[in-house]
C-alpha cells in the first residue's frame, strides 16, 4: 500500500510541473508579444514550473478576408524577455476556426519543455466543415495531422517531419487524435 501511495504522489508531482496561466486576453499586448495577425483569437500561457515559460497565440487577419489567414506563434521567455520560438501561417479560401477547447499540454518526451497540441478546422463560406487539423508544438518544431470530411475522417495526412518524432510523443499524439470527435457539431 505504501508503494502505491508513493507512486501516486510522484505521479501527481510530475503532472503538477506544467501549469496553465489564465489572464485577460487584453494583457497580452503586441508590444510584448508581436503576434502577426491583427486580432488574437486564442492565447494560452503554459509553463513548465521553474524551467520554461511559454505563450501560444493564434491570431487572424481582419474579419471576412478571403483567403482567410491564421497564424500560430510560440513565444518562450528568456533572460531578455519573450522571444518567438516558432511560427506557422495557415491560409485557406474559406474560414479557419480554432477549436479553443480542444488542446492539451504535457511533457511527452520528458525533456522538461512544454509540448502542446491544438485543433482547428477548415470551413467553406457557409461554415460547413471541410477538414480538421492538429498542430503539435515542441520547442521550435511543429508537426501536423489532418483529416477530411470527404472520406469521413478515415485517412490521416501527416506532416513530412511527423515520423521524426520520438515514439512516446507520437503515441500520445495519436491517442489524442484517434479519440478526437473530428466532426464539428456546432
């Protein structure tokens, strides 16, 4: 019994290492975080306690622009302030929508750096879903998975670098992806 309690305490300590900070979106100014879009649509501050501070920002261009553009940027704090670690631009002739409630933060590869995954969807002008996408961020790298409505989300397309992921991270990402309800029911 004592071993089980110790294991549970250790497990909880490992999980507690990553924290998600909640602040008012307006407190993340472009002076401090020079995000590319004109409006921030999703911001997550996620830290590995006493190791690393990160801010993940999804921003977009002006409303009703065609093609629509969304930017994903990862900022990490160093001794001089917040620096841009990685950046992805998504462009689509339709609507791009971040699924703000579908995300996960962990340290899958055990390197004491935050690993994050986010979901977004592509829609036509009538807001009919066309596809769903996962972005996985680790340090300076991004990895992606996508699936299309046209085949019932049966065929996955992976980014060219996806096979370079370590096996533990790949396993955790695929577990999340395979459990995800990919059809937007809104």
